[in-house]
C-alpha cells in the first residue's frame, strides 16, 4: 500500500514520529501541499492522509488507485464526501483526541476576557504599578464567573467537557443540541433550551459544533443583538459559523462585551480582517487542539484507523 500524507506538519511539526506507519505501507510525507500539487503527489496513493487539504470530486476523478482517505482531524468539510462515496472510497476522521485541550483553551480565552491577566501584566511592565500609591489597582473590570450562565451550542465530547468545567466554576449551563434525547444524561446539571433562549439568557456563549452548509454564518447580527451587552462569545470550532463582519460590528459598537476566538473563516488570514482589530476580541491561531498530548493521541488513533481499514474492519468512518 502506498500511503501519502499531504500536510503532515499540522499534526507532526517534528516532535512526533511517522516511523510506525512504515509497517502499514510505503509512506511519503509532505509538510505542505499547495492546490496545484495535490493530484501530482496523490496519483500513486492507495491511502491518502489529509488535514486541511481540499479533496474535491475533480481531484478524486484523477486518482484511480485511491482506496481510502484518513483525515488527521475531526472536521471533514474539506472532503467531498458525496464524491468519495460515489467512488467507493471510505473516509475516516479522528474524534476525542483533543477534548481536554480544546475545552481547556475555551476557558483560557474566557479567563483572558474576564481577568485581563495579560493586559495587567503589560501595565506593570509599563510602570503603572510603580506610579500608584495603592497596593492594588486595575485598569479593566474584573468579572467573576460564579452564578454566570454559559450557553453551549453543540454537545459532543468537547461541549460536554466544557460544560463540566463551567459547572466546576459554579456556572449555570444551558445547552442547544440537535439530539438532546441522546445526550440528556451525559452531564448532570445542564438544561437544554432552544437557540434563541440560549443566546438571550447566557453570559457566555461557546460554540462546539461542526461546520455544515446549514449552519454557516448562523451567528449573525440578529442573534448577536439578542445577547446581553455584558456577554462574551467564544468559538473554538469553525470560524465560518460566525458572520465575522457582523461580529466585528457588534464588538465595536458594544453590542456584546467581548469575543474569544481560536478560529477564523479563512486560515491563515488574508488581507484586512475586521475581527483582528475589533474591540475586546482575542484571537489565537487555531491551536486549541494542538497540545503535545492531544497530537500524540491523534497519532495513535490515526494509526489504528489505517490498521483497522487494512484488516477489513474500518473504524471511525464518516457517513453521508
């Protein structure tokens, strides 16, 4: 089996090893693959490993040897699943590897907004504490999370872990989920509500759901205008869930208090991005998932996904 990895640096920038994959076939690893080289590099592949490289029907039509696609991520909107199914090519993804890391990062963003640790550190470096006569000072309001309401949109593993952390902080938790009957008992103490109620009543809204054609841009001016002026919006899932122009305007006009984002609709950003300069907006470079521990788990699951496929017992397949 020829195994081709098109954007291996995302999962493994050098601190992990691909060596064990050699036991599964002949492995080629590319750090990055631009669009014009996808077909050329994949032409001999029986198994294709991708993270964010776009694999569309036009590409699949030129890969007669391709038998299986293993996504080195949870999200799969970069793969034309309908075209893959039509050609009999199973596609697997990886779930659960980054649950703890992403939930932790969600609260890192929230605490950055509520406690302003970096800003106060910078004020000290600028000499402001030296200049005051008091033992304490603050340049920004400090917000306590106890008894605040967190609204979680999407209640998979990451949403559930985020809820557990919120409850540990003494927060109330509202959840909007497509399948409340399925996961109603996953975390004790949460309340399932509709999306309008969640945005209206929450002090913090956190997004934890995959991007689909039906929910792209659903966080728009209408929903943002229903939020409390003191509320925060967090997104550690997919940038395109948010209408970024509407969010930037809401932040700059004080419609909501702030936003913490680990994702944008275009990554890396291209040109002027209104959110990058928006008021009270913290952005990290889509790295919530990328702890060493998380990537190690991903590598383990990826290996077992391919191994299981080769043994005729494919796991973690994505249906359409």
